[in-house]
């Protein structure tokens, strides 16, 4: 079997930054004999999270009942009220929020300070969206952003008249929100509001990864997407490949390549592999080595 790698694969910059910060936190905790925590799941990859847990990093959702120590803010960011709770409880905060995500949060804050209305386009319940909804003004008041998760939400916002047609509006989109869906929502909102400004688009690295996956699908008989089941950008890759009609298989790691799946894959002359932005190179290589033996 011929195994073809995507041209864009492995960690993105934001995830690499978080991994480096996590390693630094682990070392500091050992040197200073302090507990080490991540605030929320570090990144959306089970294997990486388990690795850092084995090194002593404890996943936490709040500071309640925990011994103060070093606490790492995850790549997706966190609500500012939660950040303040950890600080007030005596934790040392290390920020590994992706710079692109942090810029979106700052855009929301500045827009609100100027009196603009803010809209967030994102996946409901996603860690990044939760963080963006938790942006605060300098005086501690929460910014009251409008969340849009779908075209239906966009239509409801327009029909509800909660925002006037000539309201000054600034829009921030989740970095891993599907590009195609974002563009459709963007076009629709522009027909509803005359003074609407879109401050960003889904992350360029995510879009480049998606385009590379489509190119891979055109070159191979089937595509395997490697990444965490709770990773939005990983699921997005699988959706984009599936839209081409090419067979697509989503796995987290080499352990998912069981006998049944390997037998099915062996029927293909060529298989492409791509990954979400939180998938380590070691995981990709382990999958690759098994496929190359077919």
C-alpha cells in the first residue's frame, strides 16, 4: 500500500506553544515542589493530556478544594472570571492561550468599550467559545455578546430585532469554525445589518489544513484523519473529505487500527493520512508505520 502524508500535518503554532508551556510548568512544579494543574483540558488530544497527567499535571475545572500551585491556561483560553478565581485562590497562572484566540478576545473587549455590539460565531459549548463569551471589561463587567452557532441562529437574531439594522456590530469567529458555514452566515448577516464588521475569519492554518486534506483525497483511494474525537478541527477535516465522496476513516491513534479496520484498508492501493492540529507527530508516525506494512 502507498501511504501519502498531507502537506499540512501535526501541531499548529498555538498547540506547539501550549505543549512548550506545559513542559515548562511541569519542570517548575518539580523544582519548586508545587502542584501543577491545567485549567480545563490542555488541548483536544487524549494521548497528550494523559502524557502530561503521568508527569504530574492535574486537570482542573475550578480552584475549589485544590492546593494552590502552578495553573496553566489551556490553548483555547478561559473565561476571565475563572482566571480571577484561580489568582484570588493563590495560584500562579501561566497563559498558553493561542495568540489568535487571545486577539479575538481583545477585539471583543475593545469593541464593547467603544459601545459596539458584539457577535461571536462559534460551536456551542466549545472551549474557545466559552472563553470568548467570558470576556470582561476593565471594570469587571462581562461583555454581553450574542452567540451564533448556525444559520438558524443568525436568522433568529435578525428576526428578533434584538439588534437594530443600523447598530454598530463587531463579529469574532471561533478559530476552528467551519469556513464554508462561516461564509454563509457572514453573507446573511451583511444583508441584515448595515454597520457590521467582521474582525477575523476561521484560522488560516485550519483552512490550509483543510485544503491540503482535499488535495490528499484527490490523490488517494481513501483518507485517514488522525486526531481527538473532541477536536473540532479534526472533525472538520473528516467532514470536508467526506463531501468529496472519498472514503474517510477517523481514528485517534494507532490503537484504533484493529484487525477489522486493517482488513478493510488493505483493499485500497493508496491511503492518505492527515491530522488535526492537536495530533503529535509520534502518533502520526505510529499509524503510518502500521499502514506501510499492509
